[in-house]
């Protein structure tokens, strides 16, 4: 599986890895990976959270005869730019540049390019298709709404779980009004970000990407999904509490091209299965254990079978 470091030219130079299945004279179909949110590198790893899904997918797809391209986000790894100053539309620009890069590779068939988006990547991929069409789309752990609605839902889960905590910790949380204070702080932070005009602002001394929030909160991916005319595969985990699992069917129903959707039992947002019932306050611990496992074989099989079916 020959893998080579490459540079994708966007507003900044983006470092990436192009993996080819094997040596040969013919042109290969290719899969481009688009990351979830956060300072994530080409393998879909972030500091303290080595999800490593894209590297595993790339190695698996290579065995099936597919080339792959994965890259570091702006300001991450070997890519230029500043992550904290990068907006949603900047991320779309970078993904468009990556599709164009693939189309210009001598070993890649420009008519057989697929895009796999995970989490935020499933919001960006339909926008990329609108600007630079490709053969097929795979959307993992996505939503059919704005990020604002998703974050509002997650916040309500936090407030609800705080209010239901038992024992001495629960007593202290209610005594100190932690849930009420968290709700008030969240509303204040949201207002400050939405009323800002700069790329970044400071919240409690921490620099945050206000531009990214503003652009995401004002955008609803369901407006772009009907413009997707290519075959689309949508998969979400039944235990994914970061996004609503029933949105998988909604996404598939909104796209114009042929589509299918799946909700995989026990699968969580980072594409592994767990036995317990996840909670929003316990996600860090759940994810820390789950990343030690490989990505779920049922997920890998579904995606692989779909890709191979598109090539027949």
C-alpha cells in the first residue's frame, strides 16, 4: 500500500497522505475523508483522543482497491494557518481543494471519487458536492439540522443529567445551583459569540473560534442535502448521543440521489460499540476506553460493501 505525503494547496498549504492500493498502470477510484469538529489531524486524531478512524479506513479501503486522501486541518499537524481562526466555510474551501487535488492526480480516476464525512464532516460534505461534484458520498454520525440545534440539545442533556445526579454529589449540585448556573453561562457565551464580528473571542480567558460558531449556527445542512444528486450512504450509531440516530433516515430522505441509511446497534459517535448506556457527562470516559478498540467491523463492512457496489 504505497503511501506518500502530499501538499494540498488551499488558502494555506495542507499536509496530507495519499494512499494507493498497489503499483499498476490503471487509475484507481478514491475516497476523501473530511474530519469531525476540533483540531483533528489526517488520521482523525486530536490531542488526548486518538480516534484514528481515517487511518484504519484508508488501510482497509486500499485492500479493496481504493486510493484514499486524508489531510490535517488548518493549523494542525503539518498544515498552515490557524485552527482557532478557521471558519466553517474555510473548511469547505479546504475540502473542495482536496477533491480538486484528487481529480488532478495521474493515478486517480476523476470520475470515481467518493467523499466520506464524519460528524462535522457530514455537514461539510454536501456543501463540497454543491461546488465540486463527485461520484458518491458517505455520511457518518451526521445531522439534518443546524449546529445550534445540535448544541442546544446536547446542553439540555447536560443540564438534565446534572439535575438528576444522586448522592452527595447530586446534593451539592442542587445546593450550589450548578445546572442553573451552567444554563445561564451557556446562554451568555452563545450571545457573545453570535454578536461578535471577529474570528476569535475570549470566553473566561480562553480563545474560542467565534467565526466558526457564527457560520455553523446560521447554516442548516438540510438546505444543501436536496442538492446532493450522487449515491449516498448514511450511517449513525444507535448509542450516539451527540447526534440523534433518527436523523440518519432524515438525511437519506432529503438527498435527491439514490440513498440508503443504517442505524448500527450499540455504535457510538466515535465509531465503536459499547455495552453500557452512554451519558453526556460520561462521554470522555466512554470515549477514552472505546478508542482502544478498532473501528467497528459492522460499520467497516457496510461502508466497504456500499463502495464496491458503486463500482459494479
